[in-house]
C-alpha cells in the first residue's frame, strides 16, 4: 500500500469516526432524568424537586414557556436561554393537599428547538392522608328560624395515633358555632346553626369550616355546611350551592 493511499484511508476513517460521534452526541435540551418519584408523602406537606438539564446542541436554546399540568403544581425556571453546553434548572413543587393515593403529574416545556419543541418532565407520588373526615359535608334542611339545627362529623386518624385537632377556623357568621371534642382516638366536630340569627332575607346558603390538625403534615380539612331555612320556596329546599 502506497503512502498516499494509506493517508487517504486514514482521513476517511477520521471523517467516519467524527460523523458517528456527532450522530451519537446528544442534541437539544437533555435532562438527567425526565421523571421523579417522590415516594410516599403526607397530604399536608409540599414537596419540591429540581430537574437539571444541559444544552447538548451547537446553538443556544430558548425555553419560551413552562406549563404545569394542574394548579397543584408550580414550576420555577432558572433561566430562559441556555447556551451550547450550558445547564438549566427547573424547580417543580407539588401540593398534594387535594389528593389521596397514587398521583402522576407533569410539566411541559416549550422551546425553540425545531427538532423537539415540546418536552415533558413528570413526577409521581403516593399521597397519604394522616387524618380523614368521615364525611365532607353537613346538610341542614328546613332549619326553623326560632330554633336551629345541630350536626357532627368525625375525624379519623390513619396513623395509629389520636386525631389531634389544633383549632377550628369558623367563618365569622353570627349564626354559626362549632367546637371539637375527643371520642377515643377520633375527633368529633360539633356544629350548631342558629336559626334565630340567620339573615331574614336569606333562605339558603353554604359555609366552610377549616379543621386544622395539630400535625402540620396532615394539612387542613374542609367541612362544608349546606343549609336551607324552613319555609323556603319549594324549588330551593333541596337545591344546595
């Protein structure tokens, strides 16, 4: 083999290796992980994870929008423009307060990368509710204005410990009273609707009472009250907001 022929062959090999390396090298925005598992979390504890990415391309990339999948998720973008070889961080926070059991959510990135304009970052969690309302609503029908109505709701603990309640956040309504007592390991929320203090011009309504557990990781519980005054128009009696 002549020296010139060997030189040409070596040059072709170099070109081939370079092309293969370029083909295998990551291009665009590449993340260390596209999905994260928070594991088992309490319903009252927000959790956060930082997704880290690198621009593996040869030109700057711009992230034009970060779109969480629902109101329970928020995302903070470290920087919108990522230089070639530069890195970016996206902090994702999940509020599990409205969930129970397995949850899967995502955040969609909109970029100016023509080859991959949309990228999805996902996460999953198994939400555990330390405290649970046995029923989420109390209904007071035909409440007499001369008397009123009473009802109660039990709060159960799923931790093996008593259902400790720190306080009740009751709306500042003159007709509404609430208290909490313990019955064994369960908490009992007692609600009184004072018919003699209801507004004369109002026939029905709805109010929310927030039950604040002693354990902050349990998260607040919401008890909704629906009420109808005795003598209300027939079409309104069973029609609750």
